[in-house]
């Protein structure tokens, strides 16, 4: 599978523990100091052991200076899209263009329903996410005339005002595994964000890329318009991550950890080694 030529980025996915909030913020600041490009937090609003992700993202944005921030990922059944669009744009404006929006269709349906959210079938969940993406983009499109009008199966917006516009051309990344979701990534998203432990081996990256690339081409997009990201549950050798980049097009690696030494090793040792290996191989093909 192709190397899409994306610049390499390395991020940290911290557990947003509500038991140790200051420790979470301290690790976020450390991640920035050690050179991480991206900092993410999972978003499970039904989990009281976790801090609310939007509140945490806003707080961390105020306590950092340069690192990009994102949820990993926001469950659209519990985040109404028009309000989510305004929250994301507001955080991007307040942080100086340091926020990216990552979304999921939902999955823990008992927990979602317990908070008053909808219970959706797999097909309905993908359909609702598709509608949500369109509403979010409409909200950000402040150049369009008139209010937002959308009459979908899952969401209706009747003349809501547009804006604010994000500070930069914000990407929408999707956590996706099955073909229908992958086709939505290719058609409408700016990034694919799966987790390696949930994939059926590295070869699933290649299979997923093929579905995404085909859908992108059908929508008149270039496959390279979709950034390929990957959540890691453990530290991997630089050689393996370089292979992911060169053979499967992975441009962003996000390590889930709360260990200080792992953060320092990943950002200070693994990331530079991967960049060097990939640059060397790309140089041979130039």
C-alpha cells in the first residue's frame, strides 16, 4: 500500500482520570515539553472515573502553548453536532488554531442510553455521523448566505446562525473499522483514526486504506487528502513504525500511556528514529 507522503507526527493519548486531575495536566505539559506534536484524551461522558473531556481540553489548552489537542474520539450521540461545531471552533480560536476534531459513531449504547442519548443500530450510527459531519461543516461555513437548514433522519437544524469559523482549516478525523464507516472517511473526513489493538493485524490497515482510497476517488478527492493516524496501546520499535508509515501510509502515531518514562522515550527517542528511517527511504525513491 502507498506512502501518502504525509509529514510524520507523534502524539500522546492520556487517560483523563478524575482521581488525579493535576497529574493529568502535568503529564500534558510534559508531553509538550518533550516534543510531542499532538495530545489527545478519550471521551466517555458516561464514565465518572474520567474528567469531562471538553472541560479538560479547554483547561489544558490554557496550560500549554504549542501542542495540538484533540479528543480521541468524541461520541456523536452525546455531542449534538451544531453545538459541537461551535465548541470546537471556539476552542480552536482560543488556542490559536491548536485543535482538531475527532469523532466516533458511538458504541457503548447502554451507557449512552443511560445518559439520555439515542440507541442506534450500526447502520443508523453511521448515517447519523454522516449527517453530523454535514451540519458541522455548515456551521463553520460563514461565507454561505442564510442560516443552516438541515432535515435529516437523525438531526434537524432549522435556520440556526452560522459560526464561529475555526482559526484554521480544521480536520475531522473519524474512528472507523467497518466498510461503511471507512467509506464515510474517504468521502467526507480529513483523517482515519483507528486503534491498532482493535484491528485484525497490521494488514487491516492496508485493507482499510483500499476502501478509503476508493471512496475518496469516487468523491473526487485524492487519497492523500485523508491523513492516516494510528492509536498505539504500547511502545513499538522505530523500525516497525517506519514500516507502518512507508507501507500503510500512517502519518500520525498516538501512544496511550500515563508513564513519564514512556512519554520521554516515545517523543525523545522513537519519534526521531522513525523520522530518520522514513526520510532515508523516501530519499531513495525521490
